[in-house]
C-alpha cells in the first residue's frame, strides 16, 4: 500500500476541479431557469395590464363623448389586476406603482368632469401611469433582457408597442370628438394635435409589425409564424383604416376638414379588438417559448450531473483499479517462504526437497540430495540419513 498516498493526492487533485466545474455548470443552469420563471411572472402581469388598458381606454372614450362609462368592465379589470399584483407585486417590485395607478383610476370613477377637455386630460394622466407600469414590469421581470431574439421581439411588441398603440388609438378618437366641439379659432391647434395623435398610432404599429416579423424569422418554433401572421394582418389593416379615417382633408370653405368622429370611433374599436387578440396570441407564444426553455434547462441539469459523475469516474479510474487490485492481493492467506508438499509423515518438507529425494542413481539407489552426501539407509529419520559426506559413498 506504499503507493496509496500519492494516488489519493492525485484523486483529490482531480476531484476538486471536477466539483468546481460541475457546481458552476449547475448554478449557471439554475440561474437561467430562475430568470425564465421570473419572465413568465412578467408575462402573467402583462396579461392583467392588457385588460386594464382596454377597459380604461373604453371608459375614456365614453366619458369624453358624454356617454355612460362601462364601469363594470373597468372594475373587473382593476380587481383582476389587483389580485395579480398582490401575488406577484413583491417579486416584480410593482406594488407602489400599481397602487398609484389604481388610485388614479378610482379617482376618475368618483369625479364628475364638467368639461370633456378636463376628462380627456385626467384620463390621459391615468393611461400615462399605466404605460409606465408596463415598462416597470418588463424591467423587473427581466423581459427586456431576454437572451433569445424571438422572445425578445415578442415581449417588446406585447409590452410596449401594443399598449402604446391601443392608448394612442383611443386618444386619437377622443381628439376627433373634441375637435368637433372647439371653436374655429382653435382649428390650427386642433389640426396639429390630430396629426400628432395619428402619428402616435401609426409609429408603434409600424414598429410592432417589424418586431413580429423579426421574431418569426428568427424563431425555431414551428407554430409561431402560423399563429401570429393572421392576427398581425388583421391588426395592421385596422390601424391603416384608423389612419385613413383620421386624415385631415381640405374643406370647401374653412380650408381644412376635420375627420368624422363616428368613423374614427368605429376604426378605433376595430384597432382595439384586433390588438386584444394579437396581444393574447403574442403573450401565449412568449410563455410557450419560456416554458420550452425551462424544460431544456432541466435536461441540461441532468446532463451536468451525469457528466460530473463520468468525469469523476474517468479521473479516478487509476485509483479505483489500484484499490481493487490491492484488495485482491490482501484478500487470501499468503504462503510462507520455503513451504513445500507434505513429507512422508504428513509434515511439510522444505521447498524442493521432495523433488530431490525422488531422484535416483542408475542402479536404482536414491541420489543424495546434495553433493558429498551418502545415500539414505535404514530407518533413521530423514534429517539424519545424509549426515556423512560423499567419501562414505
């Protein structure tokens, strides 16, 4: 066992880097899985915010137009959003932001605006807070740092462009209503606001189409393109129709004709409907991509464990072989040096003696076991039979 200590030292020297590499690989995989799980929490939060956004924009359009506000739908969306925030807000650090948004929306429900302009301004403040909450969720959940091109483009579309487009479409429709109530002296200001609002609808929609096309081109999913393209086409057509309805035209007398509020409102409703469908599809696709990524990381964990075990066995094979062979050598009782077969009396003869005694002279007499010794005679013990030298022969 003299060589055991060097082999043990070699085993330790091989074991330490193997353990370090295995632990590092495990931690890296675990961190990626945790990151993806947090992204999925962000997706769930964005779903709740999408319902709040649609309900709030519908409430704004009704309030600005002087129609009854659909408070039931808004209250349900707020309740669902509050439940999600209660469950995920601590993890995503959104409790304070959500409390501000909720307080602002509830204050709109309790306040009676005398003038549509004031109503429009108050609702805009609420939707601005809501869009800021979208950005907060995407940041704290890690969606804005997603490593895969397809899921990154999808989260950018669902968490930024689509909400902005929905809010902008509502504001454009509301401005078309307000423009019809403003005096002629404010026509220039109104035309500028309408033009800017129209651009705020078209710009994020254009970015959205670009992002989704990039996601489809870069994905390995076999279903992403088929699920998205139909919804994307419907949304794009609705946005183009809204942009066409909100175009300022040359009037016969005043020089500029404002868009028809009813036509803009109809186009706005189509944008919101197609945007809601597209948002649900995009969020589902991101969630499926993240789930597949987590499953793949689980496989990577298993591979890490198996690889670590194999590296350990390969690195320690010489030591294991040495220990097994040493155990075999020490497992039986070793023979004493010089032991031979039993003698005539059953006692063991010294090694080599039996073979020597069996040798004989040509005349048949036994050959002495060594030079200068006489042939054994009589019944004397074997130890005494060859006491004389060769001269006695």
